[in-house]
C-alpha cells in the first residue's frame, strides 16, 4: 500500500521545503493512506560511524536486534559497528560470524569495521585484504595502536584497499590509571585523571604518518581543544583527515560530573574550555560529523561509581534531541547543519551506500529523558532526566517502517 505523509517540512538539498511524501510498503500498520504531519520535519535517515552493538560475544550488553531497534528509534538508518567483539573481526572467517547475525537480526543497515590488528592486540596486522569487501574501514577502537611502525603498515595496506583507518587515539604510557579527565573535578574528589596529551599526542603522530602513506584517516571521538587545533592545522595543509565528536563532549564538561558510572566514558568529559573548543571546531568545519560512540553495558557494570564502572554510555536514542536542544534551539548551529552532520557527512566520508530512508521528528515535543523507555539494553546515559525538545515519530528504511510512534 501507499502512505502519504502530508504537510511536513522535508530536508531537500540542504534546506527545508513543505511538501508531501508518499512511500510504498508491502505491508503497513496504518489503515489510513494519508497522515497529516503538519509542523513536523522529515530528515534523511541518520548515520552513525561509531556504534557498539556487542554481538557476537557480549549479547548481555546489547544485541544487533536491540541496538538497531534503538537506532531506528533515534532516527538512524545506518550504523557502523566497532570490532571489540568476541571473536574480533580480524579475518574474513571471524567477520562472517558478525555478518550472519546482522543479516538475520538487523532492522536497519549495519556495516562493520574490521580490526587493524589481530585481536586488537597491536602486534600483527589483521586480514585486511579478506575483510575489505564487507567493512566500512579498519579500527582497533577501544585501544590505540601504540607502535608507529604497525600503524604505518596498517595505513599503507588500507590505502591500497581504498579503505579508511578510523583511529582510537590513546597513548597508554600517559594514562597512569586514570579514569576521568585530569581536571578540577578529579582534584577536588580524589580521582585519578586522564591527561589530554594521551589523546592529542597520538593524533599528532598519526598525522605525520598519513603524510607519508597517503591513507584516508579518521579520528574517533575527539574531546580536547588541542585535538581540534592539531586537526585544523592538518586540514589546512591538505592532509586527508576527518574526525568526529560525540553529543556528550559538545554539551557537557567535567563540571557536570556526578559520582555515578553513567558519567564515565573514554575519552572522558573534559573541561569547559575543551567543550567550547569542540563547539568552535564544529562551527568552522574542523569537526566533520557527530557520532554517538553508543556503548551499552549491563546495569551492574555501570553501577560501581566513577572509579570502578565500565567505560561507555548509550546514545542512539538521545543524540538528536540533546543536540537539537543544546545547539540548535540556542542558536549555536542551524537545524540544516545538524542534519548534515548526522546524515550526509558520515555517509559521504565512509561511502555508506545503503538506502538512506527517512525519519520524522516532532521538534516541539518536550519531555525528560527516561532510560527505562529505551530500546537499547543499556541504561547508562549522562542525559538522564534532562529536559529536551524533539521526538522521533517514525523511521523508514528499505521500504519498511522500522520505528513508529505516530
């Protein structure tokens, strides 16, 4: 049957036009063929290039089914999944375990990353040739590649395959047991801090390696002002580099920390000046896209306080409402820019060639974020109880309604 969504504002070529949208379905939950969505907005489906769906290996934290349901509820129609799994996708054989689950259970597009090294151990290159046809790029996310010679070899191989290296930049020698930002909150509350150089140092190193190898290079979840400055300079020099940051780094800082695991992630929430630099980087184009680093854990793993909880928070169902509320409604960026950062930019850089689909949002909807309403198995979010605007009403992918709250 056909369904017409009538009277909405539709994102078209970088701006919004009021027009009707008609879609055909093999089946539909609607009896009416026309639904009035006057005052609502239709965006292209969002794409997230940094998501942890935890299968295979850790399905008690998340599954492909629950994670893609969460993505659809947040307006996403494409997710790129990180490889810290069991088995790690470090060969075509191991990758197939994940691809089989995706084919069976995913409700939206899921494109995996392969690992850079076998087992993400940093010692031996993965079977990048064998995995290349089925992955969006290569990453040892969760672990930085410590050996520059190993990273050079990985970059050269990735360049030969026309694939991106998506780097978790972290110098283990500078961590010193830290688990939150090395700032005022850590000092005041007796916590061990993570210094900013542990992030920006490896970025600076890798940029020099990119110049040598010609690799397409992407930096995961940047969080420091120095990272923004280094990447800005590299872009001015013509280096083939892009980067992402997350909603929590753009809207929170270590002054917002509480003694709860839902505020613990890696990299950590940094200072207010770091947050402000990230916003400036977003405005001037240094930061290319927004990714959630959606990283669900069990309630027990996140209930041990700042020091002992697992690192990682969920984000697929809160990303757009939080960013719309904190950046668009306050006039920091335009709505069109946010949609670009969450849909077009990641698809272009990572060559995400899937049906884009679309999502419908009510921007006037106002509510408090309640993790008990999430589709994801994870409940740990620093945005719990935050009052936000905009709610996803429907997401359509591949000719199917994959989320419906109309």
